[in-house]
C-alpha cells in the first residue's frame, strides 16, 4: 500500500511527500546525512530524526535518538523502537508534522482526512501544541472553559473570577507563564490548583482532567482550529466590510459581552456577507457552547483591522 505523507511545516506551510518505495524512508534536517529522502528545513528536527520502514503488515516509524523526539498521535516514541503507523495517524518530528493518508484517498479527500474531529484523547490533542508559544493563550482559555464546566451551576463569584482570568489571559501578550495565581485565591481548591499553574501546558492537562474526556476534547476543538488542516481559516476582507462591518461588530460584541448566544446570528451575517467558508459558518452555527478563544471568533477578530486595542494577539496559526 503506497502511502502519502502530508507534510505540514511551521509556520503553516504545506507540502506533500508521496512515498511508494518499499525501501525505508530516512527523515532528518537539511544538511544532515547525505542519504536522507526527506530533508526538512526545520531547526527542531535532528540531523537524522527518524525512519519510516515497510513491515510485513504495513509501515512503522522509528525515532533515531532525535534531540526533540518523535511523536505518534501525541505519544513520544522511545528511540530505536518500532511503532506501527496507520492511516490517519499524526506523526510529529520537532515542529514538523505529518499526517498519513493513502494515495487513492486523494481523489475523494483532497485535503486529507480531518483527524482532529475524531480525536478523543485530550492529552494527545494538547501535546500537538507542545513547544508552540503561539498556543499559550488558547491553552489557558481552554483551561478556563473547562473550569466553567465544573459544578452544576457556577456561583456568581466563581463566574466573576473566571471572567477576570479570561481578561487577564487576553491582556498578557507574552504568555511565557501563567500569571493567574493572584486572581484565583478565592476559587474552589480544584479550580485554583489548575489555574495557578504557571505552565500553559500543564494547566491545560490539569484542566482537561476536571471534566470527561469527550467534553475536554470538544472544548479543545472549540478553541483550536484543526492544526493539521491544509488551510487555516481565511477571512475575506469583503465579508468584514459588508454592510458597514456588521460581521466584525457582531463578533466584537459577542466576545466582549460574552454573548455567545448570538453565534447563530453571526453565522447568518457571514452568509449574508457571501462567506463561503462552510467550516467557519458551521462552527458559528453549532449548538455546542462557545467560549473566549473560540477559533471562529478569533479568526474574524484577528482579520479585522479595526479591532485595534482589542487585538490581543488572536492567533489561528500555531
Ligand atoms: Zn466556537
């Protein structure tokens, strides 16, 4: 079975490696071994990173003792051990990612299988953003969204503190560490422990444990657009300009006033503005709850030049 490796290079560049050989595929950094089949121009990839090798039943990946590790569906590989790879698996070498698709799937599924939709393990999903500072804001907003799920009904004081945490997360441009600890001293101890964590990654992992796996996986999908998608959401300036900037005005109101109940109206406005991005419209219209960090809102706010001071460094590429 020839496989196609869909290579996703930071920052969001894409290329494809079609590999039909029954020989092993050696992967490393440009300037590494002379016999590499795939030489990546990515510093975080080692000179000889990994090998993908045919086996009796398919293929396997073997990390070659790389500095930053190789990951299969979010799990770090033990060097020199064989790990079978399957269709739709995600393989990560440093900052370079591959998704595995089959050659004959290209026709029916030219963009590759959107595996992000089907991931169920929040920890693997969070690990996808390992080492990416651009994901810090969203990881922390995800943590707050998880905290909002705890308990039947948040008391007004908890609500207020979580609101304040979100504002703080958006105000900190350099999110190297969380600085929420001082805000959360009056919170329930479970939530306080999560939000006091200085690392956005461990905060996100701890937050994911507060709720059912399926709930946190869905919340990660609310916040992060599919990181394996070939195209990040692309907001057309014409949609933003339409009807005296109805779309960005509405998006700002929803964000600032947390009027997430207006998201379906935003979907209608996008369609009226001739938006043809079905993922964007579909996300706005979905029944699931939205939160600060919602990728669709972020995409609109990030693209809107008039967002001005409210542009907290929204990022849809990570
Ligand atoms: Zn959303």
